[in-house]
C-alpha cells in the first residue's frame, strides 16, 4: 500500500504589521506528521534580553491542523512557553524569548502541530490580540492548504503523550504530563526504569476526546536517573523519557 503524502502550503493572507513583512515557508509531510508554521517578526520591535510575545489563535477548521508547541530559532531562546487550548478552535499563547546576540534578523519562531486531514482540505489560523513587548500588533492570518498524492486516506490520530514539564523532576517536586486522546478512552499510566521494569501508576478511568493533564509526584521511592512514562489507551500507547534527580 502506498503512502498518502500531504503537501502543506502555508500562506499569510494578510499582514498588517506596519514595520515589516511577515512570511512563512512551505512544509511537506505525511498524515500524522508534525508540521512547522514558521513566523518571522522584524527586528525593529525586539530588544536585547527578554522579549514577550502573546496572542490568540483561532483555527477555522481544527480537523486540518492541531497545534502542539512553539519553538524558536536562531538568536532567541524561549524561557517561557505557554500554549493553552481553550477549545479545538481557540488557543491562547504567551512566550518569553531571550535575545542572546546582536542581530537584525528579528524573531523567528515555529508553531508546530499535526496535519490531521487525509483528503484535500483548507483552514485558516487567525492571529488576534497580538502583543510584542506589550505593544499591539495588528491581526494577521495564515492559510493552510493540504493536498493528497495518491489515494486519499481517512483522517486519523492516535493518543499521544507530550514531554513533561518541568524536566528533570527534583526530589519532593512534581511534573505535568499533557496528552491528547483521539477518542474517548480508558487511560492508564505506567513508569519504566532503566532495567525495563514496568510499574503500574494509576488508572484515570474513561476520559473524553481532547487534551488532558496528569500530575506525577515521584515521592521518595525513586532513585536518580532516567525513566520512561507510558500512556496506555484504547487506541495505542505513547512513551516519553524523563529524569528524576535527588
């Protein structure tokens, strides 16, 4: 069976940021792949040190694109990253970036997410209430167009466990795990140590479709080292490594 390939064309519909042009690249990937929506903001409003960037994203067709995280590139280091889902269509974000060198390249960040549609589809990401260093930036939009090559496949997603935060976990502390469910499912968590010994942690019962949070407190029974957290659902398993320090 051949693979169905998505070609994701990402265009900015309108950029009313008066000081420069905002643009994006084209991404190519398979159904279920993580894609990057690259956002470029000019240097004129950035400062050496901390830069704050916030706003709201409205997704017109959430079956096409599902946001995951925001990362930075080049001379900016993200020190705070808060991407919150209000609903399938509405997301808020707040990030803080440290400018680590003198550059005129501006801020370059990527909104990473999953390509969800297996047939030709379109959605728009509408950015509003945008502020950079407490200064308003006018609304702008990104158009995402997906195409299939070959026989179109059905839309699908699987349960997925995202990387925890904070990581490492200090003794007596806690960490948060976020996970996405593609459909209602019974949720269980297991921990795996370096010997590949798997230990049951908790059964959270049946949970609804969408994103959820599990708070894990390692307590006193764990030694320092690398562990793996396993999410088990009706539609599959997902594993992420993490570190406990004493």
